């Protein structure tokens, strides 16, 4: 069995990109960073951008798509997204090379090299957003960010994943006391917005109880959160349910300006 690895290259409200890879297949999830940043980040884990087999897009927001067009054109990499996502991001990402534009049905799994990809719908204020679960043999890892609320059907998709990149976007008190306009605060807190620290902690607890061994907390707001608060909120929740961080689960926090790898 080939065990999958996951590396968060960048993760925040400013830019997101994650690579999932086996010995033979390398998949980029989102490219909300510049091509230059992508290349330097991949170099840290000894991956050449030209060796990427695909770029999978979760949704059209620029913190997930900013560098997609440049990377696809420069390295001729296939880009996968739902029809709704393509309809909204086509103009902003620019021309995609012939044969590199791929559309998938979010209810169906598909194969990229030796990795099976299972997309799933997520609640977010985008055209047709999805998360992803990846399988290689008996191994399973998942990317679940930009989730307004952790629905039961999403948890069912995620449970049993050995590694999960899970959104922990904002602290409720920081958001409510902050300078954002009321409408923006309402959007972030809504079921089509983002997952707060407390809800992420509860989701992490349930995932660990279902078999998850590594949780990477990510997509952290620069204005309404900070990494140590994210870590401590989830750690305390896990500990209160008898889960030992470092023994029962590896708890990591994705970086805004650096890589975090899990294998």
C-alpha cells in the first residue's frame, strides 16, 4: 500500500494551496498563491511543479485560484473544477491550455494516477464549492475548508481519514469585536461562511474518535484569529474528551507563510 502524504503550502484567508502526493502521483488542491511562491514551496519538499499531475479547485474565490492560470499555462497541468466553479473563475484565471480544462460531477469519484479522488459538496457562498477525499489502497486523507457548518453528510465523507486538513477560520469573540462591517460578519458566521474555532474543535474531536491520526487546522483568518488560539481551542477540547495530543492524534496548525507537512 502506498501511504499518502499531505503538505499545506500556504493556508489563510489570503491564499491557500495544498499538495497531496504518493510516490507516483502529485495533486495540487487550489492555487491561491503566486506561481513563484508555489515553485519555492514545492522545492522545500523536493517536488518540481512540472511533475504535478493535476490541480483540483475547491471553489472560485481568489484565495484559492489566484495562481491557477499561470501555473496551468506554464506547466501544462490539467485543472479540475465543477461546472459552476468554471463558470465563475474562467475570466479571472485567464486562458487555460487546450486539453487542460476538466469538469467533473461532484457525486462521482475519478482517478488521477494511483490516487482516487472523491469530491463532495460543501456549504459555502460560492457557485458550486467542493471538498475532496483522496484514497490510495486502504489509505484516506481529506481537505475540508471553507465550510460554513459541519453537516452530517460532510462528516460521513471525512470520517476514517488518516489525515484531515480542517478549517478553523475565526474566533467568534474576535470577529464580533472586530472592525469588519456587519454584513461581512454575518456572512462569515452564516452556514455558507466559515467554520469557527469552537466548531472546528468539536469536528476534530469527532474525527479523531472515528480514526483520524493527524488534524491540520487551517484557513486561519489574519484579522479574526491567531494560530496559538486555534491550537489551544482544539487541544483543550480534545483533552476534555480524553484524547491525548501527541499520542492519540498529531495536531498541527497550517501556516500563512510556510509549509506544514503530514505523512
